[in-house]
C-alpha cells in the first residue's frame, strides 16, 4: 500500500477473510449498493448509509400500526376541515397552533419513524397496543359522524382528542 | 535555356493569391447580401422558415390540442420541485393523495425516504411530475378527478405508490400529479417510453370512466396498446377518426401466423379472410407493384411493407415458396418412410414364411 502513495488507483483487488466478506455483503444488501461500492467507501473513510427498510421488510405490527396511523392522519385532516367550517369555538382547534394540527404532526412523525426503521419492534408493539383504541374512537366517534353531517357533542370532541393525545404522548417517551 | 526567374514566379504567386482572396471576399459579400444580411450564414429559405415559425408561435398543433383533446398529458422537468410548485400556485386545490403529509414541506420527508430506499436512481427520475389538462369548458369535479387519477395510476402500473394530485382550476383546468416510481414491493416502475405510456393511459382512464369529450380530437396514438404499430397504421387510424369511419388496426402477428401456415397464395388469402383481413395485389399500369391488406370494416387498404417489413410482396412470396418446399420435402419424407415401412413388413413376412415347418407351408411352394 505504501507504494501507492501519491498515485491514483483505478482498480484494486483485495483479498478478505470470508467473515469480512459476509459482513460487507450484509452491509451492501442493507444499503442497496454494490459490494464494491461499499468496500470503496469504507476504504476512503466514508461510512455507507443504510437504506430505510422497504414496506415488505417491516414487521407485521409495524405495518398494522402504519395503517392505523394513515387512517388517523386522514381522519384528523377531515376533522380539522369540519372544525374550521363549524366556526368558533371548534375553529380554534384547526389552526396551526390548535390541537388537531399538533396531533396530526405527531402522527406523521411516528409514521415516518416507523417507515425509516428507527423504531424497534418493542416500541412498535407498545405503540400499536396504545393507539389502536383511540384511533378507532377518532374514526367512529368523530370522523364518520362528521362525514354523515351529524355533529358530535363538545364532550365527545374533547374526550376523543384527549384520549388520542394521551396515547401519542405516552408513545413519544 | 533561360534561367528560372524565381522572384518573378514568387511575385506572380502572391498576386494570384491576392486575386483569389479578393474573389472569395466578393463571393462571401454576395452570399451575405442574398441571405438577408443577418448575423448567421443562413440561406434565405431557412430565414423565411424561422420568421414564419416566430409569427405562428403558440398557434401550432400542441396549442390547438389543448383546446380539443379530452385529457392532454404533459411531462414536466424538475420533478423534485413539482410538489411545492403545484401547491404554491394561486387557487390550487388538493385533490387526493396517498401520503401522510398535509403540505409539501411535510411530504418532502416521504419523498426523501423513497429516494433513500433507491440510492442508485436519480431523484429527478424517481419522482415524476406530470400534468393532465381538460379542454376549456369541460371541467371535472374533485371527486371525478380523484377517480380519474386512481384509474390513471392503475393504467401506468403505479398502484400503491406515493402520489399527490393538485388541481389548478384555470381556463384549461388541469391537475398536477407528482408520483414516486418506487413500488411498494421494493421495485422501481420502469420509465421506458413513459411519455407514450402516460399519454395512452391518460385517454384510457378517461374512456373507462366515460369522461371523454365528444369529437374527433381523441386521437390516441396507441403505439403500445398494440405491438409494432407502424407510422402508416397510426396515420391511417387518425384519418379514419377524422372521417368518422372505423379504423381497423391490423396486428402483424396475426398475418405472420397465417403466413407461417400458407403454402399457396390461395391458402394465404383464405387464412387471412378467416381472421377478418382482406388481401389483394396492388396494380399499376397492369403490373403488380405490391400487396395490400385491409381490416374488414375499415375503408383503407394498407401496403404490406408499411405494416411490417416482412410483409412486402417479395417477402410474402418468398415465405410462401419456402413453405411449399418445406411441405413438399415433408410429404416426400413421409412417402419414403411409408415405402420403407412397407418394404420392411414384406421382408419380415418372407423371413417368417421361410422359417415355418415344411408341413405348415402352403402346398405347391
């Protein structure tokens, strides 16, 4: 290697032990690059980026939780639109500072964390257990009645949103 | 013998070169004068063409297509900026989306996630930005657009991808669709011929949902709906649409299949008639110049070579001749085989007769 100082190397063949090769292969598969590209990055001191998992590579709980979060996000958007149309005091909930927008941001943040593989399976299972019921309440008690033009009571609004907020806040820790 | 006068020779050469340069300059000035005196050395014809093009800009075929085609498909550059661009326009309305983000800033993280999943694909090629326009006076409701976008994405094979559709309700109502080619199963949707695929899918989706505007303008190239659709067939289809007559597309695979089986021209014609295609020879001044095909029901006859090169008159005759020879050879082979079998059977009978005991042989032999 000392002979190569100051020279530009275009092609280099390196022999590695099989264990090292298997590690490189695994890293290449996870970063979705060719093994030679990964080896070259490591040689020049660049750490190869691990690509986020594909949807089919996520666990069952993660996929179910994503489905719940997608539904919750959509319901929150609809509910926000209805709240804005309903006027005061509900319109206050749909402002960028309102609780509906904040809940929506929280839901999106958790969903992105799951999609990028940042949440481990334990945390995912915990979130799934916490969020299932509040998300169903949001759909059945707020979003569906609002779509069918029947307005839930103020207590129902408060109860459902508090339920979801508690579940999300617990999940954030 | 006089000595060679080198000085005089050199002077003569220099004078000649100067005269040549003067002549060349004179010719260049004349050319410049003829071309209109512009900064470019264009001919007068090119200059006039460019002037005509400038005068009629905005009135060409694409501009008129926007007024008549039911769903005009356009692909845009810079797909990564498409989402904020579509959202930022005045009076833009959200139609539908499969993504979590409620605005372009929130959706950016999802687009980047898709790009990170496919590091070997360029961002501007992974995310596609296209727009689909309606002609003036034929707007669609948001619900119709939503159903249409679903059908369009299904048509191009982008089912389950991340996408966002935004409506721009202008004089020509149009929807901007930004979608990712990253498929849910981890693959990437092919972008080969995607302009033609998108264009065909745009009209197909409209046709499926009954949203086409009546008129002769729904000219669909259909290059990919049928394989090997030649320019001649496409133009014939357009002429038929303008006339309002049925346009029969002739599938070259059908003709090839019939041709493979035919060993005489009569067989070829009969085989084609059975599948609804008529064939005749093109005649000029009493001479046969080519071969013509017509889909039954259509008005136009198409030359064989314009459907496919293998269907020119010479190629068709050569193929029929080849089939005839192969058939003859096959028949000859079968005949020889039968004769050989008969001979073998006769020999076997003779051998068996010779091996029978004397008392069992027929009398007199």
